[in-house]
């Protein structure tokens, strides 16, 4: 009898927990370039919305598209435009920021800029020594991102680093290029090698690397905004139509509000407002 009473009390206690006291989890999965901005969004939003917990993971843009499509995450993150093969009517895109892709070298490298054609030739493996582009007589260490990376996808499109094989578009980046898993890893590799070249989100450029001018135009927020710096792409948040919960929809609406977009500007990205 005693056990039955205790069990009933425990059950009543559990039922007394109101839904309002349980936090709703919103999951965002995808681009490692969008991840730092999404983390800022999440931390700021949770300070004034204590009934939600937002978890962010950055395995890459392709993973973000898949997660949004199959419902394994509430939100997907992509740092490139969607491929035609990825688009479907129910998959909605929200542009939360714009970002330049900075071509970066080690601070010990004296070069200040390259042409787009030179960058393309370096990544194709046609130019392999810095002396051929006005630098030191040293081999170029080209570093790229993995194939799931949205930054790589956007970079290949902008820099014409795609080729057709048997009617299919594939990467034209040299097999000799070293591969970095993530924006941060690539930056670290360039920062630790005087002869390396890589490409990263403009919003993550710091003193550990030098961003090169491309075709005589500096990689800067102003130049992305005015359209003169062409190596740029959108930051997308993806979701299924009709799927977002009320709390997720509120977060989506907030990300394009003036207060959220002021965070975009303050972090070195480009606001959409």
C-alpha cells in the first residue's frame, strides 16, 4: 500500500511540471562559417528568451541542407546558395547575413594582392611557386576545404574552379592541395606556414593571417556591400515550410530584426537590412 501511495505522489509531482517550465530545444546544424554568427545569435536570444535552448553544430553546409530536409535539425545553415539538386518547394531559405570570402596568406608573405586568374591557377595547380606571382622563390602550399564545405562550394563557383567530367560538374582544385576541416582549422594552417594560401570567411579574418586584395580590390565589408569585391556569398538559414514550432519561428523572425542585424555588422559580417 505504501509503495502505491508513493508512486501516486511521484506521478502527481511529475504532472505538476507545467510545459512552460520545460525549455524547448531548437537545433541548428550546418556550415562551420555560419556557426560563429549563429552562436552569437543564440547566446543573445537566450538571454531574453529563457524558455528556449538553442544548440549549434557545424559539420558543413551539405550536412545543414540534409538536416533541414530530413528534419533531424530544426534549422540548417548554409554558407553558399543551394544547388538545383538540393532545392525543393517545401525547403525555405532565410538570408541572415552576407559574407566575403577572404583569400589569406601568412603575415610573413610580402604579397598584398593577386588577380582572380592567379588564384584560380594556384588552386588548379598550374602555378606552384610564389615567384610566378611576384613573391619569393618558394613552393606554394595551397590549402582548401573539404567537399562538404559551403565556403569551398561558393569559392569554386566564384573562382571558376569547376570542370565537367562525363557531363558532371566536379571540382577543378588540384589533388595536391591540402584539406582543412573547418574555417578555423584552415586559418591555423595558413597562420603556421609562411608559404601557405587559403580562403576563409571574411568575418573571421584576424591578425594571424593577411587578406589579399583581389583584382586590386581589398577584401572589406564596404567593398562587399558596394559590390566591388566579388568573392562573396550569402549566409542562409534553412527550414521546412510549416515545420517550425512557434518558438523556432520567433527565433527566425528575430534573426532578421534590427537588433540581430546590428550584431551581424559588429562581428564583421554584412547585414541584410
